[in-house]
């Protein structure tokens, strides 16, 4: 992740003059993103499904999902799943999940037409999570998804230590993709795609001495963005990350991924604070202490010690505290005040006060206000990353 000062925009935005959450303006912001993304996002075309996840889920949080064409969205998302041609191909070691966009699914000819040719299967765990989350949000019956090939091939991505690769041709293995796998299995209501016990042991090994979690065993505790790694690049003049070798420059949201995955896998109870802490798989008191220490003097949350508060951490850390039942210890007034300084007059939220809004920080700003129980917006299922309404039936 770049230093904070290196990603400040040369044309700063002024905060919204409103002292309250401007829902109507935020809806218009997402509607514009739904219709046509601004040109700074063009290098992120490979991650179109993730951008769509931000927009669709964001509109659902704002109780404005009726602004979308649900049937068209369903058709587009389903068209991005990779399918084996036969049973033999299903067992060839590839992952048959969802692609991030057409550009990883089809070859682009010189005349600008996408054609299907023999290219490496680029389906990805993060894209698959986003695809299923979108489908569930717009009301599609996930039992109609080809879960047999998806989950059967996903087991090939789990490593001996319990971690996951995001793609079958190889990449880093860490907590981000353990979360992706857990969320996918939870959405499909089928845990055949992973060994939960091995995944749990891997997560436990990543808890640091200070209570937080590193991406891998022995690494620094983080609360930065996880599977949504591409969003750190949105609207900022930084190099694009290639699809087949992601995460090289990104430090990541290990603590949220760890806690959310444990909840999804059934290893953290909802009433965890009222139970004997020693019966839990992780050190909960130390984790809560570390998380609460991340609320800065300006009311916002920082991702790591000695870092500036940032809009997205209101969800990453606030979400961890909500899952643990410790969100009552958050200074909600201070957090709300900080977030409103990042609310843009154009709609959406920026990373820091005074910057232009971007889709990533806007989405997690909406999530944060849902956690703060803002009126007229939908409750969030924190561990799943979609609204509570969308999770009906799970």
C-alpha cells in the first residue's frame, strides 16, 4: 500500500456541507457508477465483477436496489462462470469459479471483438465471492449455480497448511483466500469445497502477540483491505496489478478475514463475550483490545498503529468488533463525525477528508453507517459482506 501522502489528489474535494448522512446524493453517486464508470477505473477492467459488487451491494445497503436491472445483472454474472467440458476436465486441477471480467475469459481480437479461444482459465476466488454475493443480493437462487464443479475444483486450491491459493496457476496463500473460500461455501450452503478444520488451524496460527492477525503466520497485525485488493488502486495514479500475479504490493486485511471466516465456519459464537474465553479458538480479549486501540483521536479508525484514520477501516475494524459483540465500546459519535468529514459533496466518500470520492471508500463508508444504524438504510451481515435482507435463506 502506498504511503498516505502519495495518493492524495491534486484536485481536492470539499466535504459535504451536510452534517448528516446524505443518502439521496449517495444513491445518485452509485447510479452514475452503475451506468458508466469514470475513466480512471479503466485499468481495473479485469476486476469488473468486484466493481459491480461495490455498486450493487452498495445500492442494496442504501435500500435502492430497485434502481438496477436485476435480470440483466444475473445474466451477465452467470456468463462469467468457467465450466469444465466434461468429467475428465473437471479433475485436471483447474478452478472452475467466476472470472473477473470478459478480458480474463475471452481473447480480444485486433478489431476489438471478444472471441472464445484456448486461454488459461483465469477464474479467481475473489471474483467468485463477488459474483455469488451479487447474485444473492439481486435475488437469484444460488442452488441453480454449477456448485458441483465450483466446489469440487475449489478443494484443489487449499494447501496442506489450510490456506488457499486464489487461482489454480499459483499465487500467494494467506487469510484473504481462506475468507473467500469460507464465504463461497457459506453462500452455497455446501462445505464440501474446503477442510474447515485445517482452515481453522491456519487462522489460529496467524494471530499475533498483540491480538490482531497477520496475513500469514508471524506477520504484522493488519486491518487493511483484504480480498478487495484491487480497490486500493482505484482512482489513484498507481501502477495496475496484473491479474495473474496479484497482491504483490498490497498489505492486507488479515484481522477481518480471520474473524469473519471463523464466524462463517462456525468457530465463533454470536454470544462469544458471555462465554468462557478459554473455550474459544482465538485470544478474544487481546483481539478486542487491539481493535479498540485502532480508534484514533479524530474518531476514525486506523488500519495499523501510527497510521492515519481512513474511511474503510470504520468497516474493517468496526465489523470485527460487531462480530465479537464488542462494538458497544466504539465511540460512535467520534466515528460518525470523522466519516462525515470524508463525505463528498458529489456523493460517496473519500479515503481522507478533502479528497475526491472513490467507489471503494464510498462502499465501506456506506457499510460503516449501516453498522452505526443510520436510519433508512439496510442492516449489514458483516461476516458475509452483503445486507442482512440478502442473506435470507442462508
